[in-house]
């Protein structure tokens, strides 16, 4: 095990990104912070650092427990970090809100046919 590793490599090994280039783009877009600061992909992270990283609809706030140079199974990747309790409660609350919002925005059983699409466009444009 190493003492420090590049941030993009850690995000790839911890399965926050599918490839290293996706991890690099994620960090470069400014969506990832380490100890509260926006960083570059080459920033070295160490055990104990706090990282905020988006994954899907949620933002994870994690503490690094171990480092790995290689991408391993999901079970081993989960041992590399621990999510903070505040992050877990926020994610659960947001998931509940998404579920409640889905009740107010029902999806139709079938796609609209040609006439219904024309009527929808006419309604939206008027």
C-alpha cells in the first residue's frame, strides 16, 4: 500500500468513476472537493482526507480509509472509504423526496401517438 495516491486514480479504484478519464473529467469540472477545497486530478490524497464526490443523483461525502493503485471488486472498493453519517442522512432524505416527486409526475403507460404528439406540441407552443 502507498501513503498517497492521485485523486482521479482513487476515485477510479473506489468505483466512483468507470474509467480514469471519466474520473479526471469529474474532478476537472469542479464537482469534487478534498477537505473543502476544489482540486485538480493530480492532487494526492491520503488516508483520513474528506472527499465530496457526486455519484448519480447523490453527492457522497466520504473519508478515505485505505488506498489502492488497482481497481478491484466492489466489496474491496467499499473498504477503501467510509461515508459520513451526515451524507447518508442527506442522501436518504433526497431519495425520499425523489420518490414523492415521482407520485406527482406520473408516467403514461404508452408513448403518445402521432396525433397526441401534435396536440402536445400545439399546447406547448400556444
